[in-house]
């Protein structure tokens, strides 16, 4: 799990960046948040 945690954090940060760049990634952002909660 210690190896997966950094990867999840990086993926989450990348998702935030992509959502901010495109501006229309709100639904994708929400899906990622839900997936992040399930992952943890």
C-alpha cells in the first residue's frame, strides 16, 4: 500500500491540473474524487 499511495496522490494532482486546464472536467473531477475515496 505504501507504493500505491504516492501514485494515487500524483494521479489526483494530475487530475486537478487537467480539470483546471480544460475547465469542463468537473464531472471527471467528481468521478476522480469518488474513486479516490474508494481507493483510500
